[in-house]
């Protein structure tokens, strides 16, 4: 359930901290969910300086939109 919420919350690229704040979850939980989603090919991660931003792949977008 939380993993689906993390995927759904990624309408725009976001960091672990931003997602944790947005969803009211612990950053460690969000980080674990992001790792699983990334390993499943539903997200990509891009580093910008010290920050890592996550965004949905086309597959992740399709799954999040119910298609």
C-alpha cells in the first residue's frame, strides 16, 4: 500500500526527503520503497549535486495511471 502511494506521489521528480514529508512516512521507509520500485524498472534515479531525484519510467507512469 505504501509502495503504491510512493509511486503515485511521483507526479514530478522528488527526493526521498520530499516524498517522506509529502506522504507522512519515515525517510527510511520511503528509501526502501524507492529501491524496490527502481529495481523493478518503475523509477529512475538521477543525482543533482548532493540530491537524488526519483521519477517514474514509462512503465511506472502506466502503472500509476492504471493503464
